[in-house]
C-alpha cells in the first residue's frame, strides 16, 4: 500500500484536488477489495467505505460518498 501511495503522491501536483481525491479513493478501495478477496472475509460496502474514508482522512483528503464506492464493490 505504501508503494501505491508514493506513486499517487507524485501525481498530486498534476491533478486538481477533486480528481486526485477520486484517484486515491479508487486505488485504496481496489487495494482493500483485493485484500478482502484474498482473505475471503465478509465485508459489506459500508465497512469498506469506512476503511477507505479513514485512509483518505489520514492523508488529509476529503471523504467520498457511498455512491462513488458502490461501483467498485
């Protein structure tokens, strides 16, 4: 995950704030979905949304809505 974030941080200057937010949210969501599938845990969309938004908040990025995340999981 840290390697992904290093690459995304490099893109931050070249993207506007909203686009960067959605790109990071997508990358984080796909990473968590991959982990969920690998461990075969039962996680609903709201739990995934909480995890993604907590990661975004830790990075200082505004959270995303349930509707945005629904298309990934």
